[in-house]
């Protein structure tokens, strides 16, 4: 017989709820769930560094899910909370076709003139805004 601790089940449900809320653009839910996934609420520390164990990956997937579905308000919220603008997020935003999200990234320091090379070196691209 397998015993599953209620706290672990609760944590897993909360992590999945964050991903789902971000993917469908439910900003209210994202705002209410996020504090429970953080060890610190210091906005000067990048979001993934403040995440509780196991939550960093979920937060990365959540912001990319919001971005790829064009949910600019959720994307903006995550960036305002300290999410790092990395190549995966940039690709999600570009693939979404959302000009509003491109503006959000640009206003937070994204350099549209930079080229991007995958970690493996398999692909290289310039942004469409270049």
C-alpha cells in the first residue's frame, strides 16, 4: 500500500494549478498562487532564485505557457515579479505573434537587435524586429 502525504498532494496540485492558470491567462489565480511558491518576496532577487524547491521549473513553464498563448497581462506580471527574460521566453513571445508582449520585453531591457544561438548551436536567428 502506497501512502501519499496530504502536504505533498497539496503542493503538486498548487504547482499544476499555476501552470494551468498561466496557460489560460487567469491573472487572478496566478497572483494568488505565486506567493505560496516563493521562499522570499524580495523583488530585487530574480524570481527563480526565490522559488521554493521544485517550483522554479514550474514558474519557468508557467511564464512560457502564458507568453506562448499571448497572455500579455500574465507575462507582464511574471516579469514585474522578477522573471528573467531568457531565450526560451523570447522564443515563446515571438512565436505568439504578440506585439504587446514584444513591447513588454523591450520595456524591460530586451535588445531586439541581438542574435540568438541555441545552447547546442543547432539554430541561430535574429528577431523579426531587427
